C-alpha cells in the first residue's frame, strides 16, 4: 500500500486554500448613499471661451424628484472679474431620475501679460434629501472642488482664421510662455493644396505691431519653406492681421491672414 508524502499533502492544502480564497464574493456598494463632486480639481486658461461644466453626481439610486444641493464659493478668483456662474448661485440641481448635475461657469479673459493663477473653491453643504450624505465617508471625500484659472497673455487664446474671401478656419490657437514671443498653431488657411497645419512664430512689439521673423515651415520642401512678415493688432476688438511673405516663391507673394478671437 502506497503512503502519501505528508509534505506534498501539506503543500497541496496550502495551494488549495489559497485558490479557494481567491474566489471571493463580489463587493457590492451598500451605502451610505451620497452626493459628491466627480473630480477634485480642474483647470483652464482664462482665454478659454467655452462653458465649463463642473459635475456633481448622486452615488445611489436615481429618485423621482430633484435633488437640490447648496454650496459655498471661496478662493482667490474674483466672481464677475475672473469668472461668472451661469446658473443660480450657490445651488446645483440633479434633476429627477438623473444622476448628475452641473455647476456651469464661464471665464473672463482679462489678460494683462502678468502670468499667475487664481482658484475657485466650491464646497457642497446641504441637500434636501434625508438620508443622502454630502461627501463620501467620514472624510467627506468629494465634498470640495478646486478650479484653477491660469492667466494668459493678451494675445493668447483661440481664434477663427480667414484668408481673403475664403471660408473661416476655426480653432486656431495662440500660445506664449513670456507674452512676447507667440506660436500660432496654423497659418495654412487654404494657402497650400494640403490640410496639413503649419505653425509660425511671431513677436509682439508692444505697440500693436507684430514681427514675423524669417523661419522655415518644416512640412514644406526646403526650396519653398521660408516665410517672414509683419502684423498688427486691433486693441479694441483683439483682431489680428498677419501679412506672411512666401520668401522662396517668385515675386515673393504675400498672404494676409485675419484672426478673430472666439
């Protein structure tokens, strides 16, 4: 009669126990139900012209009446100067049958070539529903949301571009690290028979005039890649006009690009 090796038997038991231990029952959320900000932080440059929606969600079953939440506003950003709240102040609603509500804000572009940042701190305070906690757990996770507004340069932001009578080309951006030298994300507004975006660098001279220093467009053949030019800024409307010379072409034609802030 064959004897079993006690060591192998012992090891088998350990492996079997470990295997069985992996087959745990799924952990189900059992409450307490609560409301919270979906994210803890967010940020944008002040030149962002789109509506920003900050999400508050209900962690629990949808209910058949509105959830009304009160919140406070603090932080270094100035309401009416750096941003505006588009809905009722200090109140956010999750509509009946829904899981999500929004605090909607719009930034005010008051760029002054001083690069710094401000923040808005929203803190959920109250709800009209008994048994629905504000924030998750004992630490009230998700009760606050901090939105940072980064200052932008005067010419920074998003523009619509047009060349002559051509159709408008939307979503062209201007960025700068020092508010003097700017990068334009695309000047190829139906200039060449290609959809490839072509950036360029220009310098703000500080007197509503611009200089496009001589540079080469990497996506073009070297024989036709050199550009340079000048420009101007309308201080009232923010409209920018760029006159771009195609240096390597015969007679050095000049393309006029108009950028209108969005």
